[in-house]
C-alpha cells in the first residue's frame, strides 16, 4: 500500500502518543530523506505543548496541535520563515488568559508563523454597553488543542499530510469544527493549508476567519518590499494614512513606533487565485502566500517596525473579513453565516522563494494580475472598511 497513516491523537479512542519518529530506515512507507517526529516540549511557557515536525528533505516545518494546529516555524535551506516574538513560545494555552479585562490576552501566546484568528470572532476586542468584554482580540481557535491528529505519507506521490481537528464549541453559543490538512511534497519548498470549517450546531451559526501569517528577519529587513495585485487599498486608521506613500516598504527598527495596517481588496485570476509576496531589499530571497479571493476576499497588511526584541514583524493576512470589531463587520455583511451542517473550505499556500529567479517569477505573476485594472490606493481610511 502506497499510503500509510499514523494516528497521534484521538481523544474519542483514548489515543495520545508521547513520541513518534518516522524515517525511511524505520518504515518503507517513508521516502528517503524524509523525517516526521512528534514530541512534547518541556519547561517554561512551552511545557506540555505537542509539536509535529515534518522534514520533506528540503523544507522543514513545525505544526502545533496544542495551539489550534498553527504553524510555528518553517525552514528552507538557509531561509527561516517566522519571527522573533517577545514571548518564548510556542506558549501553552494555559498561560493565555483570553478574557483578561483589556481583551488583549491573546498576545501572551502570539509567536507563530501562521496562526488562525477566529472562529466566532477575529478582530479587535469588543465590549458591551457596561464595559464587559464580549469578544477578545483575534478569537479563541488558536488556543484550542486539537482532539484528533494524524500524519500520512504516500510513497508513490511523495505527499506528506498532517491532519487535525479542533473544536470551538460552547453550550448555548457557537459550535464550529475546524478540520485542517497541512500538505507538502518530498523535496518541495512549499506547503499548503486546507481548512474546512463546519457548523456542528442544530441552528445557523456565524464565523470569521483570518490567517495571521507573520514574517521577521531574514526576509524582513530595512528595504524589504511587499507586493500583491490590488483592486483597492486603504489605510486602517490615521496612523497608517500618514505613511500611505510607503505602505509597501519597510524601514529600520524604530523604538516605540506605532503599528500600521492597510486593508486590501485583492485581484485574482479567472479562478480567483492570487498571491502576495514579501522579499528582502536585494530581491535575492522571499516568501509567497497563495490564496483564493472567492474563499478569502479580503487581505490585511500588518507592519510592526519596532526593534527586533519588541517584535520586528509583518503580517500577510488573507481573510473572510477585516479584523475590526465583530459588530462593525457584521453590519457591513462580512460575517459568514453557516446553516446547520454547512461547511466552508479555505486553502492557503506558503512557499519559500530561495533565489532571485523565484522572487522575479512571483513578481511577474503579480504584475500579470495587476494588468486587469490600475490599483486604487486611497489616502484616507474608507468608512466601509474602518469604523
């Protein structure tokens, strides 16, 4: 049999492997040069965090089942994709108090390359008329452990798959299931994430979803540039508006500088496929994020140019909505309604660009998409997008 599967965690069946190590020397199902391991981190804020590490012979990445099946880091040769957060993660959810009064507790665990924001809400904290927190920053799914995790390898196709299921459910409230498949192919510089979100309740439910995909050095540096095909772009607020002429460029590390964000409606091809790219100043290496605007019609560019010790980082963030207060997004029609049993599927790709040729190819793909219409760059926040 070409494909073989190993169950790491299955709460329903009482399965929870402490360790797993798969190589070609251990089983013929694993191609030469491939290694898959599962282990549990110990010590500090990491204590008890399960990680699954996949090495396809060229690309290596770490999945965090304990943190909603997020992706902690990716390495391709000398290129590391991820960032240096002030927290020493990956952080176990037990140390993240989402409901602390400010609504910003989510930041205590934030240090992944890819973290999902959602599912009930994914934007800024929101409080009721009495000042009580109603929705915390960026939602709950990133701090929910997976209840099922398995890995599979197909020796014929070279496909390596990590599958996980995470539930965000509560009596009398939203009941959603996230089923994810993280794929790569032997020897590839790419991986893809395909998520299916299902309303498992007997009544209609609502969801928001944003992929917070974060990069620091070496891809991010002074002089780095981001590019994507734009139908419309607007600054999130007056702080971002003041820097609209350099929205796509990155400056030096600047102590105390406020974060900036830009909201984008991207362009796609005839099937809705599109991409965003970040590359270093010389254009010798970078990273590409692929997505489909029929699934994820909006995009946020987040820039934090504070010193490295404070989180010199940028976020390339495709989403179903903008990360504003949930009530604002619902009023603008950007909150998704799912009928009982209904699902929505989303696919995001991340590819390391290890050479100037691969950076140039991504740039050319963006320019081809941009030929549809000139980009509309608004100099002030747009009321339909920013409260």
